[in-house]
C-alpha cells in the first residue's frame, strides 16, 4: 500500500475517533498491514506530532494533532 495513502487513512481514523488508543499490534491488525509497516507509519505520525505514545505503549492522537475549527473550539481558542 502507498505510504502516503496509509498515513492519510490512519490520520482520518484518529480524527474520526479522537479517543482511539491502539498498540502497534492492534493498529497493524486494524489496518491490515505488517507490524513493521505499521511501526514506520506510526513513527512518522509521532514525528509530525499528530500521534503520541502513552506510558502503556499505546498511540493516541496528540493535542497538537487536532486541526481545524472544531479542534480550536474544543481547545478554547
């Protein structure tokens, strides 16, 4: 699968479900990709500060990852 398309898909899913938290293994299973591929995409989204790792080894959408008017309203901006 095209990496950019996968990044867009994963970003959309986290935007649609802001409370979603997944382990690397769960993400790979959900998106139907190899764990190594999942790790690369997650690392990219973490580097872009869209996702962050929790202490429990899960990825969640970071506060700075929220974009758009709704996100600004929720943040009180």
